[in-house]
C-alpha cells in the first residue's frame, strides 16, 4: 500500500463522513413528514445523498487499493 496518497484518502474520508452526517440529518427531518408529497421530497433527498455516499466509497476504495 505504499502508493496510496494518504492526503487524498483523508480528504475523501472526511467528505464521506460529512455525507453520512447529511443523510442522518435528512432521515431525522423525515420524522416530521405530514403529507405524501413531503415524504417524496425527503425520499428524493435521501436517495441523492445515498448515491453520493456510494460514489465516495468507490473513490475511497480505489485510493486505498
């Protein structure tokens, strides 16, 4: 693993951690959903955030290999 750019891996991990925090915040906001429309909006936001998390995990995995 000597070819790993640790600074890049740390940046990606920090960004990933922030995305997890965003997802947790969105999920907690979802507790107050009152209509189906509100639920759809929150679901889309969570879905987008989860997609970003998946992309960051792929990037981090590539950096660490």
